[in-house]
């Protein structure tokens, strides 16, 4: 009798192949070396071989915290593929429970696993001693592991915060970048200077510390002039920032000054020789909160004062007088009266009406302008769908940036790092590309060309990769790549005419866009950052030299630029 191949009824070779397919999810934040991506992949590969599984897809989040799903494009894409039916696998292999996430609410971790299970995809933890098979013992062990993963983050947060407070009380710099006219000096445990730290750089050794140091003499003169203009001449924030920009003086980021930067300078105790830590806190990725004054940690005599104590105290008194606290009921009453007089409400009306708080104040108190409108019974005629989908498109920007970073490492050997907000890439500390989303504006008439608007933020260097949306602002229609040197501004406006004028290139597919970006970076190997500030005479520190502002004292009440 010959050999016969017996195939049971209803058997599908493609389905059987898919049943043995698996995706691996790997994640690493700043933790132990044993949690490196390479080690996780090796352990998962050994588990797959033992269980006769084939890894067909990899999702990764490098340098991403596991406290929440936001900012984790790899896990977001994995969940989307499973829910949409695009997944070509039935198993998800994860190193252990903590790599899936250190969610502070263990139910959130269970929820994402349940979404996979509901769509027929099993999550398996390769390095855990229990098998995730849904049994009673497995459920208890998994719940304990999730709680332990969350508690580990909580304990570490308390220890790190206590250590930071101790270091700050000794006069060392801890935390965010320094302000205008200041530098960060890294010193060893014997207080010997080692190097000045540039923006984005951190100390390498735990025994090293960071001291504050003065910038250039020109910057110190500008700081004193800001205090003098505010205290003695009673100039407004707008007047001071306008004079600085007219004099061609850039801020510490190399960009023009804004009104909001002036009170930050005036309230900075670094200029009277003190370091201040714990003014705000964001515990375990939660909402940023302002701490009371008694919780602040001050380090005295940390740096030689730039501003006299007396003029600084007078500035604080004037700042306090400008802050008027209005109860929320009164804020809504004034908003209702303005609506009755004007017949409508928007950001411009609110900001220009005397007696009304700024828009940002309403957002802070009520969560959003729409919520404040709802409390007074007003419905804005504005289409708010774009606002509701903002988080979705932010995740899409981060996903594009992550995919491009992986491609640059693989094909060009460039170490491309995601910027903190996840929408761009840095190479060697310089921004090389940023992803923007441009929503399509409604047609004003049948003869008008289509127009798109993208929020540029404060990006002033690198390529701009703009995702243009369709007429409904639901899907990506095409891509536009714009060169680095663009006129400064908060928004980028795109149309057929502006595309030609700005020498932009249009691409129908994401792959073509990535190819153009890689070709550009291959030629330059590094995009040089450019400043949107007009070129002026620069000091030895590389910053624009003050011509007049800070060079000589102005007459109080003179609002003309000091030149």
C-alpha cells in the first residue's frame, strides 16, 4: 500500500501555521542591565524554541517607562493590531510581568491582556515560574506579580525623591535645565570641576554632582536690566520681551523671548545665589502639581548672586500684586456676562476683555474651555473633533518617529534618539526631523484651494515631516517633507502654492517619505540646527551680545528698544 497523506476535514494549512506564530514585545527603561532588549530577545527566543513557536513580529519600546501606556508606541501598535484583526499570530511573548508594564492600577495591566485574550491572542510570560493558563494558582501569582511591579516603582520613586532633596539641600543642582545666564558645571566628589554640561547631557557617575555657574557677563547684564525695567521702570512683560527681541538678544534656547519667560526670570532664586527644588512634582507619571512653599528645598550660597537681594524682594512683591485669585463662581459669572454682551465666546474675546481671566486660567480651573462653556450653558460653534482626537494623532506621530529611528539605525548606522515628546528624532544631540500633523481646513468657497494647518510648537531646526489629513481629518492623505530653514511661527500653513514656495516635496506613501529622509541624512549625516533669531554680533559664549539692553541704563517709561 502506498504512502497516503491524510488531511482531516476542515484543516487549513495557513491557519495551522498562524497558530504557531508569535509576536514578541520587549521594553526597557532605565533599569537593570538584565532587562536589556538583547537579553529579553534571547530569553524569548529560547522559550519559543522550547514551545515550538515561530516569532513573526517584534514590538519594542526602548527607553520607555512602564507606568502607563501613553508614550509607548510599541505596545499601542500591538494592541491595535490585535483588535483590528491584522495580527498574524496567536501568541504574544513577554519576558516577564514587569515588561508588560508597571501600571499603578493593576487592573489596567489586566485590561490590556484581556483585550488580547478576547481577540484570540494569548499573552505568555517567558521568565515567570507560573504558566499563564488561566488557572486559580496562575491568576493569584500573576496578580501578585503585577502588584509587586507597581510597588517597586512606588518604592523607587520615594527613595529617589528623598535622595534628590538631600542633594539639593547641599546646594547642588537637581532636575530641569537651567535658565538664562546660567550653566551646569559637573564636579567630582572633591568639588574639582570636570566639565560643563550642555543641554541634554547628564553626569555619568553617581558620585559626581552638578553645580550652577554664571554664564557670560553680557547675559548677567541682561538679567539685571530685566529686573531694573520691571521694578524701577514698571515695564510690562510684553514691553521687556519686545525690547529684548528688538535688540537681537536670544533667550537661553537660542529663540526669541515671549511674555511668559519674563516672570520666570523674575521669580528665579538662582539669581540671588539659591537653588530651589521640589517646587512642582509629578509622582509616577501623574498630573503635575505645585507644591506649597514649605515643601520647597533650598540650598543657600550655591552660586554668586547676580541680582541684589533688595531688588529681587521688590520684584517678588510686584509679582504677588499682579496675581489676583478669583473664585471659580466669579470666573463663570464674568464669563456669562461677557457672553451676554458679545453674543459669543472664543479665546480672543476672553483674552482681550478686561476683568476676565486668561484662557489658560479657565483651562487650569475647569479642565478645558468647553467645560467652562458647558457650565454657563454655551455651546461653541467650533468643530471640536480635532481636539478630541489630539491624543490619537500624538500617538501616531510617536509611532512614525519610532519606525524611522529603527530604520536609521539599521540602514544608516545612526543613533537616532526620540525627543521627550516623542514627535521627533535627535542625532548627536541635534534635531534632525520632526513629525507634524496638519489638519485640513474647511473650504471657504468652491474656488479656494485646499489648505492645511499644522501646529509647529517651538521647533526651529531639522526637517519637518508633515502628515496631511483628508477632508474629514480622519485619515492620512499624504506626506510633505519641508526643509530645515523655515520662517519662525507657531503654525505651518500648507497649500499647493506654499508647497512650491517652500521647496517642499509631496509623497503619497510613508515608505517614500522615509526614503527621502534617509537620503537627505545620508548626505549630511547630521542636520545642523539653525536658529530663528536674526544673526547679531555674538559673544565668546556663542550667544548674541547685548547691544544697548544691559549695556546702558534706559530712562524709565521709554518703551523704545535700547540700542
